[in-house]
C-alpha cells in the first residue's frame, strides 16, 4: 500500500468545502474567490491556467467526459460558464483574453454541476431543485423539483445518456428522465442522515451513495429491478475495528513490566496499579465523525489467463465463470478521517489509511498529516492509481495525494496476530494470510476440490470395515478371493465340491408347493416383442441420458406443491439424489420422507428418530439415506426398510462383542454417547465413509451394512461402524455446518465454527489445511459446494467455488484456491432462521430461502437477484435444484414442498 503526498496548494480563502474537479490529466479548483485555476497533473509545480470571468464566489466545478474538446464548467451565484481548456491554453499563450460560454445567468447559489456523457447537457443543483441546461448556449431545458431539502449531488448515468440521479439532504434520491421530462423513481426516506456524496459505476448500472454518518449503499440502476439496494457497508464500524485492532497490537508489543491480575470487582480495584489500564473498562466509546465526502470507482483492467495446453472447451475463458474469476473493480471511499479501498463486488476492505497517520512525501523530503478532511475528491488516474484531492479542515491548504492500487488476496480484517497470542492462534492466522502457501512459510500447496495427488500410503481414506467370516476365515476381498494365502487353491488340487461332483443337484420336488393350475394357455402371442427389437428405455434411463440444458433460464415458474405430512410439519432439510429420481425431506416430526420424482401422491416415511430430523443426505447410488437428529444420533436407511439399518449413537463403534468382554460400564466409559446434538450427517468419498458433526468435533466413520436379522432378537442389528478419526475445532464451541463432495473423489472437507471461521481439511493427509477467519459478521450456518451434476460438464475451476451464508449477513461466493471472496449477494431477508441455499447444476444460478415467505434466485455473475418467488405461507427453510432437469424445489415450515420450473 503506497500513499504519497505529491503537492499542496494554498486555499484562496478559508473555505470548508473547496469545489474541485480532476480527471487524472487536469486539476481544476479556485485560485481565488472568482478565478478558476487549471493545473496539469504531469507538472503540478507549473503555474496554473487562470480562467477569469466570475464576479462572485465560485461554488461548483466539473470537468467534461470528452477529451476533445476538454470542457470545464464553473458555477457561481450569478454566472454558469463553460470553458474550453484547449482554446483557453492557446489564448493564454498568445496573451489574449480567455473567454467562456455563459450558459446560465442569475440562477441562484449552485451546489454542484455535472455534464452528461456526450457533454451536450449540463445539470446544476440549485437549492432543492435540479436545472437542466444546454452546454453550448444559454438555454434552460427543464427544472426538476421534488426534493424538500438541499440537493447535495447530481450526476448523469453513464449508461443512459438522458438519465439523471440526484441526492439530497432530505435523505432520498430521485431518478429522472430528461428526454421524456419525467420522474422515473423516487425513494422513500432511507437513512437517518443526509446523503452528501455519489458515484456512478462506469461499467455496471449501479450507483453508490454515501451519508454523513458513514453509511455506504449501492443501488441497482437496471431497468425493471426497482432500484433496489444491492449492498450496504458501515464504514464507521470498519474503520473503528481496524483502528482498535492496530492499537491493541501496538499495546501488546509495547507491554513491559509486571501486570497485576485482580479478582476484585471493578469498583474495588486500584486504578493506579502497575499495568492496569482503566480505559479498557470504558464501554461507551464515541467514534469521531466519519462522513463519506467522496466516492470513486477504479477499474484495474481484466486479467488475462496464462497460455495453456488444455482443450478450448474446458478453458476458463469459454465458460460462464470467466467474469467471476477476473479482477474486481475497487470502490475508493474518502471520509473525513480516512481513505479506504473496497472491493466493489464483495465490499471487503483491501486497504485503509487513517488521516491521523503521517503521509510520506513523493520526493522523500518528509511527511505531512492532514488530520481531518473538509472535502475529498477522488478520480481514476493511470492504471493501478487514484488521485485524492483533500481539503484540510484546520489548515488553509489543499493536499494532492497519489494512491497506488494494490489488490491483495486477503482483506485488511485478516491482520497478523499480536505477539502475545498463543501459538495455535498465530499458526491459524498465518495459514489464513498465506496466499498460495501451505500451513507454514516456504511450503507450497494449492487447495482444490478435485483430487490431483494420489492417496498416501498411510491415508485414512484407505481404511475399510470388512465383515468377519465364520469359522475364523479371513474377510473376502477383491473378486471373491481370500486374503489369507493359506486358503488359496494349489494347482491340481480338488476344491470343495458336492458328492456328485456337479455344480447343481436337481431337487426331487418334495419341498415344492403343489401346483394349483394345470394348464395356462398363452393368449398374447401377437402382442409379444418382435425379434431383434430393443425395448424402449425406462424413465430412469431417459433421465440419465438427457443432458442438462445449460442455456435455459432460471426456474421461476410455479408448477405444483405437495404436502409432506397430514398435519403442518416443519421441513428442516431437503435434498435430491444424484440421479434425480428421489427427493428426501427431513421433518420436524422425527421422520424422514422420500418422494419419487415427479412428485405425485404420498412418499415413503422412515421413522426411528426420537427428535426432529436436522439433516438428510442421499448416497451416490441412491440406495441408502443418512439422517441426523436432535436425539444425538444418526441413522442409515435402505429404501427397502422403513426402520434404520444402522444407528450411530456411540462415538467409537457399536461392536457388541467388545462390550461383553470388557463389561457394560467399562464399554460405556471407553465408548461414550454423543454429548450434544448431531447437527449434520452425510456420505463421503463416494459412499465409502460417513461424516458426522457433534459439538465442536466432526467424525469420520467407516461402516458395513447387513440387512439380515435374527428371528428372535430382531432388535439387534448386524451392521457395524467404526471411528476412523475425529477432528476438533479448538477455537470454536460448536461446528455449525459441515460439507464435503460425495459424487466424486475429493480430499477436501469444510467445517464452519461458531467463531466465524471456516476450516478446510485435507483428509488424505488427515490434517487441517487452511483456516479462514472472520468469514461473516456471524457464524456460517450453511456451506454449499458446487458439485455439479452427472448431466453437465464443467472445467475444473468451477468446482473450486463455494458459497457461505450467515444470519443477519449476506451470501458470499469464495474461490478456494485464492482464499478470497469473489462475489457478495444481498437482498433477501435472513435474520433469525438458518435458511438453506443451493447452486444450480449449470453453475449460473444461486437459490436461497428467506424469512419473508419467499425464495430468491441470484445470477452468480451479476450479484443481484433475478426473481423473487412468492406464494409461500411461512419461512422458506431450504431449497434444492434438480440435478437433471431445470427445476427448483423449495421447502417451507408449513410442511409443503413447491416445485418451480422454467418457461419451457
């Protein structure tokens, strides 16, 4: 981060707000009350070009968008004048009088002016009105009125030539159409503080608005989207958190001498004790004013992919994720106390500079402190550069700063740990701060969802649980061959055969049932199948052979709804099988319900839990189910039985033989039950393992299923499971959610903790690979990986994207390779219930439930929701995309499942 002080200009008078304009090549500001000066940004030490023509104090200045001719407008209470900088420079060199074009006379005190994109029109804010003037002649085209307070900023939209946006101290903004002379949109009172700054996004139909209380809001300007708020950022809170973190780090590094630890209450402590700081008890800390005075969008240019030998159809440039993986634009925010660089897509703060800190000079002659700014003007300079023109509140100077844009892979909130932090805390944060490094500096590693390295020799993913054979024989492995070499057949030996030395012995027929019908004539001879004709494929075969329509739109049209139970029952979890034949629901009435797709009639109920079912998951082969419940158990089901075939209620295993050998009490002590609810259960590594979450640990189990039961002791099961390894989050009290890929082999498992972190594990090595801290403002309640589908193919980079969500916060899209957030999605209501979300198989859409009885579908590339699906009668608790067809299923707390399809 490089912020340099380039030049300073003395103010013509002690103005609190100096009108300024800059485009990276010219700097325009008053050199006196009625004279405008134009500086060349390449040589700020040269004398400015004077533009004389006003008789009263200049109140507003703006520059045109075209390079030839380069226009500048200066406004005062009596005149509004448009100047041509090129002609003025030639007249000044010849010694002639510089003349401008007067486009307005006696219009009143002008707060701000702005050109339209082609420099043909001029908008001027006068009191609580906006005047539209011609930029070539003195002609008033229209007067836009409606604001009830002073208009603080007005700008033309760069995407629509005749669209004007105005913000006012009445805490509203309005959108006008100058061509049709109509009001397009007017907002309600949004904030408790006035709007004072505004910036248009040059590449997207978005506008950023700042307030005096440090709140930044970004609105959608696209036609038909209702000008909704896309993002909201509290700049005051961010600046306060960063400053507090730096102060604590400085205090911890400078802490010397003994410290007294007292058990007395705070009112009995001796405040003069050595090492005690009474400022820590002051909870009511008032932050200084942090008004947003200036805004600017800065684009760094798109990143080009390196040359590769991969085929064209799997390259990143030819997929829909190209826009997701390119460099994001930056939104530079200037406040009265600091400067920030914010990712325009994710609103993560990349850089922050407090104006209290000294700013080094560009020529190395020293440093300068601005302390508090009265005015801030920001503009894009060269690539990777922003010019900041700051007016000092307590100094009669204007400071010109150059800020180089360096986009790190980590936000500034992920700071280095203090020196007195524990070793585990420091190592976790060091892992987070490394871009492409491993757990320790110098160790190169790249985390991807797809497995690139082979299994290690001692990998825990090689473990298996094989059934014991009778008579002490070894388990059968491979193609029915015994693993014991002593039991292998020798050449020429006679194997065990029946006495007749035949493969089969024909039964005598005494045990067969008597025949009831003597003769059944064949009457359907003509209806038989023709020889050589293949049978028509079944419904399941047609679904598997069908390719997912990637180019179809979002499934937003309501199709049908189904009640999962006779009475209204909350649906806590919803999932499709990988082949799309089954839809499984986890219900609040302690049951698991399975429906056949398409949803017709009643489903199949699986009962066996003693508490509400919190999570369900289908196996890859669609033969088994696993569910977790609040009764501290997890159950495995086969579709042919309504009772669970395996119940996981102990931590280590369910071997009854070991229990009988050591005794019940010792076995209970060595193999305890789960102490907390089982939050999540799912199959892993293509149904080879089962993952469970309980408390602040998650467990990896191997299992063997046996559906046979004894006739007398039918309550005893022959299915077995055994713990392979458990993983614990030391810094978190609970694991809130867990996810892993099951449709293909992957070593990566992600667990979110109550400490707002996401921990990434490599189960091939059996260790933690990365810790992502402060992922959300609250703990994540859902992590969704992009598993794709068997009906669609994606390049490898698509599978490295995953989504997280937290209550009272937004949805974030992450790239696991770079460990950074690439998109942020806001607009849905999720404050107290952990609503689920899902990614579409095509990789273009994101669906989420909400508490306003609606479901939302977002476009991953645009960052705004495409459609809001209403019609639900309660909170939409979970959503799921069909893996084969473009369908979306929503689950509601009223016990109904609703299906949405595309228009086709």
